[in-house]
C-alpha cells in the first residue's frame, strides 16, 4: 500500500515538472490583431463613440472658463448667456453619457466575441493533440489555460483596450486644450512626462516577471487540486489527507507570496503617479496664482487649466492601474499561444487513403513493429502479428508486457517507431483519424460516461443515430431491462462519469455504443477486470453478441474471458512469446499455463473465502 501511495505521488510530481513548450515571446496586440481585424467595423464604431464622448466631456471645463471670464469676472450680468452656457453644459454631459454607454457596449460585443472564439479554438486544438502530450501535461494546467487564461484575455478587452483608447485620446485632447489656454504653463507641466516614461520603463520588466510568477504558481495549484479530486478515493483509503493538505499548503503559500509581491509592486507603481499628480497641481496653483495676481492670466483660464491638469493625470493613473492587467493578459496570451504552437505528433497526412467503411473486412497486420514512449526504452520490439478478418484474439501477459501499447498503436494514439500497422493492407498512418476511429471500436476498463441522458451516452450526442436504434442496441446486449428500471428510462440523466451506475451497467452502455456505431474491429482493454462474476457473465454474453462479424481483440486480466478465443497471444517484454488456442497453450506448459494456474488459484481462494463468509 505504501508503495502505491509513493508511486501515485511520484506521478503527480512528474506531471507538475513536465516540460512545457516555451515559444518566442509575442505581444498581446500582435497576437490579437487578426481577431481585431475581423471586428474592424465594431471597433471603428467604438472609436467614433469614444471621440464624441471625450470631446463632450472635455469641452465642459472650457464652458465654465467662458462663463467666468466673459461674464462673471468682466462684470456683465448676461443671465441669458449664462443660461445658454448651462444648457450647452447639460447637453454635453448627456452626450458624454450616451456615447460612453455606446462605446462600452460596442467594445464588449467585440471583446466577448473574440474571447469566445479563442476559447472554442483552444478547446478544439487541445482535442486534436496526441496522447503523448496528455501523458506529459497535467489536466489542471489545461483547465487553467481554458478558464483563467482566457478570462485574463477577456479583462484585456474590458479594461486595457478601453483605457488605452479612451484615456489615451483624453490625454491628447487635454494637451491640445492646455496649449490653447496657455502654451508656457503647459510646457512647464510637460517636464513630468520624461519622469513618467522613465518610471514606466523601469517597472516594465520587473512587473512582467512578477505576473508570470503568479500565473505559473496558480497553474500548479489548480493542477494539484484537479489531480487530488480525481484521486480522492485513493487519498481517503490510505489516509493521505494530512500529507496532501501539507502539499497543498506549500503550493498555496507559494501562490500567496507571488500575489502579495504582485500587489506590492502595483501599489508602489500607482502611488508614484499620485504623488506626481499632486506635485503638478501644486505647481500649477503656485505658478498660475502668481500670474493671476499679476493680471497676466485670467482666473477662468487658471480654473480650466487646474481642471485639465487634474484630468490629465487621471487617465495616466487609470492606464497605469491597467498595467498589471496588461501584463497578466500578455502572460496569458503567451501561455495560450504556446498551446496553439504545439503540433500533434500524430496527425493526418496530406494525402490519405479514401475508402468506404462498409468495404472494410477487418484484417490486421503488425509488420516488424517497434515502439517506445518518447526517448524511453522500446516497449514493443520487432513484433509481427497477423489477424484474420472476423477472428477473435485474446491477449494476455503480465503488467508492462506491451498489451495496451499494442492496442494504442492500432487506434493510432501513437505512431510506431519502426515497422507498420495495417488494416486491410492500408497503413493506419494513411487513414484519416476520423475514419479510423469509426472502424476501430474501443471498450476500456473504465468506460467514460458524460453528464447527459442514457440515450445521449449511447449515441454520443450524434443526432444521426435515432432513438429506435439506441433502444434496439441496448435490448440486443441485454441492457434494456436495466435501463427500463431507471427513473426516466432512456431519458434518465447520468451524473459525471456515470457515478450513479454500477461498473457492469457502465460497461453495458459502452457495448451498446459498439452496436450503434458498428465498427469493423472491436477492442476490449481489460473490460471485465473490475467486475464480479455475475456481472462478468453479463458482459461476456454481450461480448459474444457484439463480436459476431467483427475482428475482436480482447486484453484479458481474467483468462476465463478469452478461453474460447480463436487464438490467444501471450506477451512478455514487448514480444509475443506464445500463441495458440487455450488447450494448445496449456499443452505447451509455458507462460500461459503458469498464468492459468495462478488465475485458478486466485479463483479457488476467492470461492473458499466466499463460502467461509457465509
């Protein structure tokens, strides 16, 4: 038991330390330029609305300046003029409100559409990656890419793009108005611009490193949680809660420290600009006040200038507050685009073999096949195997003998290192994967069921398969009675992975899939390993029914499953060491005979234990 725990924890550490693809750094705007181009009309409308909203807002202080200098300070009592200024002021306020609302809605429409497109593209791309990629990368890391990273891109549109356009244009317009009011005073204020630029450049690389660290540690934390949830039964059975809490605490504390560093950096960055803002206002009040007292500057101009200088630093402060969001989005973009940069190791060739499924007979040939996972030692070595169409072949052997690897090559989850795998004389590498996986049907030890109805789980959400076909298939393999006892029959909704069903019921549903999808080759990968004897008999009967007219390969843990096979292969260390019928292999008195005696001993011990328990 201790060894099992150690192995599981080692697998976790290996997953977390899996090598990641590190692509060349790409800027956020460059990465999203193609998506932005698709929504150019919406973005054009956003820019127009922004221009109108900014113009309406910035003209308001200038109107107050006119009211002060041309009316109040000049001694004129032009109430109609003041009323007109007030009316225009209110109209500009309303105009600013309306077009600010429109600009936000247009940006959200474009931004949400882009993020939705990226999510769909990312999910579709992950679905095309080879099994070797999922062997290296933990599922929690991929969950972070699909959820957290795309959400960071969403915030880029919600906050960064809005701020850059609105606040950037606001700065430009304010400078124009300030120069219009007093060029000399404006030039004095612009002394602070190089200081602002210097601070931004100094902080840039440090902040990017800080945000990258926080995102990476979050990914590791999510990966750890996802793996613990999937292995919760193992944790509870071996009372590993305290150890896993300790490991979670380490990762959580690491993420906490990275977050605190990120917040501290952000606070220092933003407060620096607040200080500069206050210094600039104080400087303008002092310098402008002296000019007003010396009658060199009108009071209304000073009022408008102070208002504009306050408004000048407000968008700068807003832009700098979005700096962390921009950095976070940049990190997220590079992480997502690093997934897009990964090419499937197993992919369809440019020229594939066109053929019709109904013409496939099911003949299988492994010709001199050698295979290794990555750069590891070969798990299959120079294997030759030829299976006739319609033949039922059992495959047995100890753990690590290469049984499942053999099946993975036939399904083309991996490509051979040397040799070839043929179906009816066609190399599987030349068959489109979509067609190949319709030709080869796989029933695994733990069949996967989706959240949905029994009907949808049998036909796998394929509307081309009718309800009548599903019912007929289930009744054919003996699952109709079981489904009939469910609350809503075929419309009963199953929970994730079908946790409300027994192992046998889940297997029967997976056999029903075989009937409705009609593959020419059927593979059972230890499909009865975890079943009791009664359920195993039900599955065995289902197997006998679905195997008719199909080439069938059965990887067996229990030899009783394949004793009636046309041929039994015994594998050891990636090679076929024996083959023949059940009786022929017993007569040889070799590996198979030893496995058979061992299985009979287990069977007798189990029967004895069952009798004693009664």
